[in-house]
C-alpha cells in the first residue's frame, strides 16, 4: 500500500495526462502581456492600407493616385499594374483556384482590394486611401448561387471558357466544381423503394469567425543578407513560408515566418490574404519593414467567411424508423474566388461525414461549388472542413424524419446508432470510424436532463398555451454528432501538395528540464499546458519543467499548423512518439548505469527500475545528467528526438448535446434554460482545459444559431459589416453549461486522444436550432432557416398564427 501511495505521489507531481493543470499561458494574458502582431514596432517601419471597392461587381475604368502620392508621408500606391511585372497581381488559393491580389480589370465583391497605400504611419495611409480616385463601371450583381448557375452574367472572365477546373469539369461559367461520394444508383433505388421518405432544403447561412484580433502582418526584407522575416496572424506558419517562397522567388531557407499571439484563429487565419502579399512586396521594394493590420469592418467584409451551404436532403426509412438511405445535394456559395481552406482532394472538405452517428446502409452526396459576388473563402470556422454543415444537415434531417414518422426524435436516433460492436465502422460514404459507444453516451445524456420529464412538461406547456395561460413555449433540442478530425493521413490529406503530417522536436537538458518545439501554433487552445502534460507522462519529467515552443519556422520542425482540431490527434501524437524515442534511449542509458540488460528494466512513472528489485532505479533526471557527462559505449551523448507523425486514420470524437429553451411567441425572445454537453474525445489530457474549450465552442455555436450572420442585399452590399450588426454574445446572453463525458479512446492514436476543440461548435449549432424548431413542432413547424434571431422567431410564430 505504501508503494502504491508513493507511486501516486510521483504521478501527481508530474502533472501529466488527466491532471486539471492550470493553463500556463494565462499568466501573461491576464496581465496584459500578450504579444500580438500589432504590438510589433520596428525602426523606419511603414504602414499599408487598402483602397477597397464600394461595389460588388464593377469594371475598374481608371485609378488616379496622384493626390494620394502628393500627401506628405505617402511612399507608394500599388495597383495590379505594379504587381503584374512580378506576376504577383494574382495568387494561388488553397483550393486550386487563383485570386486577385489587387483588382485586375474589375472587382467581384464589395470590399475587394483595389490599391495598396504605403505611408509613414497608419493614419497618413488611411487619409491617402480617401484620396485615391477610382472610376468604376457598375455590372450586374449575383448574390444568389442558384441564380448564378442560370445567369448569362460572367463573373470570372479570366476562366470563362475553361471547361475544367481544379476539381474536374465545369458545367457553367459561374460553376466551380461538382464533387460526389457514395453510390448514387443504389441510394436512388433505396429511396424509391422506401416506405417513408422525408425531404427538406436546409440552409446553413454565411457567417464569420470574427477573431479577437483581425488579420495582419509585418514584413521585413533585409537586403544586406537577403533574409525576409514575416510576422503574422498565421495558423500554419510553415505553409505560409512555402507560399511566400513560391510567390516571391526567395529561397525558403531565407524566409523566416513567425506567429506570435494571434488573438484567436477559428479557421479565419489559415489562408493567405492580399494584405500579406502586398506588405511583403512593399518591404522587398523599399527595403524597410511594412505593417498591414486590417480593421474590424475589413475583417468582416473581406476575410474568409464560413458556411453558406444550401443542402437538399432526402432520407428514407421503414415505418418503424430504421433508416435505409440518405441523399444530399449541396449548392455551395464560394463567393468571388474559390479560396476554401480544405485538403486538396476534398473540395467540399469532409462533408461526407454527413451520415453522422447513424448506421445508414447506402448514401450519396454531391456538392456544386458556385461563384457569386460575395467575399471569397469558406473556412472551417471552429470545425474540421465542413463537418459543422454536415452535422447540422443530418441532425435536422433526423428531426424532419421524426415528424414524418410521428416518432420521438430521441428514440429514432437510438434505433439508428452505430452499435459499439460495429467499430471500426465503415460508413457508406467511405470513412472508417475508429471507436465509439453512442448508446451509452445517449442514455447518460437523456437521464441527466430527465428527458421524459421534459417531454411531459413540454406537452403541458402546449396545453397551457392553448388555454391562454402562457405565451412561452418549451423546446428540447437534441443532437448526437460524430466529428472527423485529425487531418491527417498523407495518403488522402494535403494542402498545396504538402502532406498533413505534424511534428515535434524534444531536447532534454542536463539538469532534467526540457524544451519541445512543434509545427503547430496555439490560438487559445492551451498547447503550452497540454502538450507538456503529454510529455510529462511519456518521459517522466514534471510538466512544469517542460517548455513548449511553436510558431517560429526558424526553430520549429515543419508542420501543417493548427486548425480543424488536428493539434492533439496529429501534433499530440507526434509529441508522444518523440517522447517514446527519448524514453527508448533513456532506457539504454539507465541499463548501463545500473549494470543490467535493457530488458531487465521496466518503466515506472518517472524512472526505470530493475525488474524484481524496485529499490534499484534511475530517474529521468539522473538519466538526463548522465546523457551529457558520462561516456556510454555505443551511444552518442545528449538526449534529443524528433518525430514526424503521419496518422493512419482520422479520429472520430462524438457527443450528445441537449438544449432546453423557452421561446416567447409574441416577441421572439428566447432563453436557454439548460444546456447539457456530453463529449467523448477519447483520452482526456486536461479536464479543465476541455471544459473551457466546450464553453467557448458552445458559445460560438449559440452565436451562429441565434443571430450571427454575414448578410447581403441584392446589390451585394454587406449589411453586417460592423459589430453593431454582427452578433457576438456577451455574458448577458450566454447561458450556463453543464459538461459531461464518456471516454472511448482511439485505438490507433498513441495516447488514445481524439481532439475536442471543434466538437462543441459542431454539436452546439444543431442543438440550439433543434430547440427552436422543437418549440413550434406541436403547431406544425417542420423547417426554418438559421439564424434564429428574435425577428425570425417572431415571423415563425406569425406564420403559424400564434400571435394574439
């Protein structure tokens, strides 16, 4: 017993896996000592600002910069004509398309970059922007993707005659691609033979990540040594370095990219924006540092959006509720350029996870990408490459099917879940789910909220409403989601030809402390805390003695960055594997020191002990010191390792979310009475960090479902370009959350972890939306479109004749 207690004390001292260790990053943030891109100031630094188009579609007849250039302090005004000799007036996108850096002949969305002003300070640059005179000739505007596919108006004149795009044939001049997965013929046959078919058009509106800090960069070209240094809000700094090399012609080893504290990413900072390119060009030309920082309106109007998917679903089932087939056709509005941040082989991301948590025998999905006069992008706003759209689609279709069948939606889910014994499960759309226990999680969730009691209360509330005793209805929003994260396997995931592996390099110091450098970059996920905990459990050194360093391409090994909840599934695995390499060498050192064979030792928390003689041991601190000061035959000195991890499969976290909401039919106001979030992310590294991730992700889901929207009028004017119009929940609107978990480790991950950062957004959106729909279900509501703001909820009640 004494030995067990002593071992637990040593394990506790490590602060490793499973420990609710406080985030070490928070010390500097809570004291206002974060270091952001806009904090960077360098001698002689110039500032850039954009002239942006007020029109959504127009020809650029002329640009007169003479008045701007006459303003004292203005150094230059760049246009597409200035960039064209450098072949930098267009740039490649992550999706295989190309995008104007500065308007070349015409503009295609409101807020598009037309000219770049470089001045001695940002205020002079802003004043000069107003002095640049641009003459436009307005053109017809297309903001509806369905209209765009029928219109004679050609948006992308540069490729109007191209029959093929990056992802196959184009069937219209405003069409980008058609992408399909599954068995169309078998699905159609199953739907045709089905006893019950539910059909619905589901729209996931255009929204925006709106990170704390907008995008920005500082580029500094040192012409003496030929080195270019770029600081920026980059979620994938190594990829940015590669792109910068390809665009500039500067050899990659002469480019250093640094991501400091970037103020949140959420997918918005994965791509390369014109501001980055223009700042780099300006610095190369002038030989001095150039800073570009966008303002909030520019960020909302012109940087990458999320969602904007029109999803036509058909789901077939028996009368008893067993699903037999699913077909989904998506019309995807990509805006003016296809600048989606998706793996190369998947132009619609991982949308084919749309079968969700359900054992659906046959399915088919097709996605048509379309150009419109909206800002380009299509980022995975706190989700893994269109998984949120897929989860929303299937969870709404389950609700619609339940109405069609006259069946309880909780029971419908239960009878269609993939069973525990079916894992690893091959989905009808090609994914191999690693592990899961959906029934246990679902039963735990329903019991936790007293689901039967809630349904009884809901029925009583409907009767009270009909008697005029209340004006508030009760909605119960159910969601069971399965996410796909950990992109991933080089065999099917890459960006611009770079396989989506990740990396970790560890160096143990003689005194038993360590530094680990990774190819990821934290934007609030707590990497400095949790990666140290992974290593603490792997190498037996306290997490407090381990420093995590990211975001500097001169020191970190090449990695594909942080987005799509891939940090723990991929970089976390690389960290564990590098730790195991360290431990393998440490075992040989310990054997030499203890004068035994390697096989005579076993690992015990923070040390190697001799089997059968635990009093004989060497701690990792002992071993670290010996690695540097004791010559060991056959071993080179030092204790270092690097691991590049290419996962064999994605990971599949899942969750059961339930939202209980009260809705006032006369005002459209809503109140979340209870929100229960159960997540299964496999092995839990830090429960406290997980809870924080869930709280943040569900709050973003609340924003998206209940009001957050990038909206346009028929002229392509962005109507939600400021925080007066774009909904960000405050502490007043944000409800309390109850978090819970089950733990189903991934069988192929080194520590069994699956990732959790994106899950609460993926599961939260349909839970909130389903609660609104469920509140009106008894009065005939089947489907409405998000966001469910007060006005739209009021309109639902009006359409159902529920107003007094």
